[in-house]
């Protein structure tokens, strides 16, 4: 496992399990248990995923001390718009069954995010959360938020994969000292199948005895980003964590980046409507 030190001094594991669209109950619980057994110590959930309680249950069942596991969750757009970020955080704490959240994110730059950030800062001051950050924010969102904000986000969780490298935003965030976390690191859906069949990725994988998915995830790690691949299958969960015994060469990194189409698989933060 490799870790990244955030701008507030917190250390976050560079690979985590994402549970987006994992069904609440047995599916989420079992996925988290498999991940923890495989060596993961970072679980990424959200209020909108409706499976926080299952994540918390799995962590307790694992027997691993709470302080050894990094939990991320997120406040949803409805709470941002209604000004109920604090209430949402306390509800997430209750569902997770924990006294604190390691990283709490504003899920999207919904209207009211500037005021929500003030609530996030207070939650951090009170010890309910250790680190605060954002998700799907562009630099102008962060700049607007920081006009009155006092605490710089520790993380921005954004879409990035070889078909959408998002390099300019990643470079800008790093320049500001904000760590980059990527969702849909394998592009997702039908795009994932297409990506993982790319001849270049298969060729590189064959060289190292790795799958195309492992090659892509290693590419993310060597870009100094945090990755949270999602799976509910034990073999894939294990595979997605087996990334630390090989290293891509500079030309291979460039070859993978060259697959960029500047094509998103998710919503655009400038035009999302939910």
C-alpha cells in the first residue's frame, strides 16, 4: 500500500474501494469485507449511494480497528441546496456507526456550495470530520468557495481515465496543493469494456503479467492520484489492489495518456442537472 499526505497532514491510502451502485445490505457488506481482507484500508461511500450503514457494518464485522480504516463519504446536492450539510453529516456518522469521518466531501458544486463549505469547516473544527474536500469541482468553483472559505480543500475527487485524462485540472489542483482523487478510473460501463480491450493496454499488461485494468490503475498511481475502483466481485477486488509490484516506464505512461479522447462518461460539473 502507498499513501498520500494531504495538505492538512492527514494520510490517505492511495487505493480505496468505491461502493457506488453497490446494493445496500449483503452486497456492500461482502464487498467491503473482501476488500479489507485483501489489504484495502480506504472505503469510499456517499449519502447518495444509500449504503453507508452497510459500509459501517462491514467495518465493525472485520475486526480491524476503526483508526486503521480511512472512510470517505459525501454530502449530497439536496442538502447543499437546502443548507442542511451539518445535519447530513451527523446522519452519515450515525449510519456509519462511527465517531468521525476521515474525509467528508461536497459531492457536486450544487447551488449553495459556498455556504456548505463554511459548515464543512465547522464540522472539521468540532472533530466530526478529520479532512474536508470537494468532488467534481472545477478550479473556478474552488476559487469562488475560497473567497470566504478559510480551509483549502484537501482533496478534489474528479472523473479521470485514459479516455478523459483531465490533465489540466489535475495539474492546476496539484499546483494549489490539493490532492486529486479519481472516480471511474477504468472509464465505466460500456466504455470500460472498450478501454480494457485497447491493444496498447493489453500489450503493456502482457509485458508485466498484469491485466489491462491493472495497467490503467498503475497509470493513475504514477500520476500521483488516489484511485477508488468499484467492484462487487472478490477476484476483481483483489486484482484491483495488486498494483505495487511493477512500475510503468515513461514511454508507457505517455502511450496510455495518448488514448485520451477528452470524453467524459459522467456528468459535466458545468451542466449537471441533479
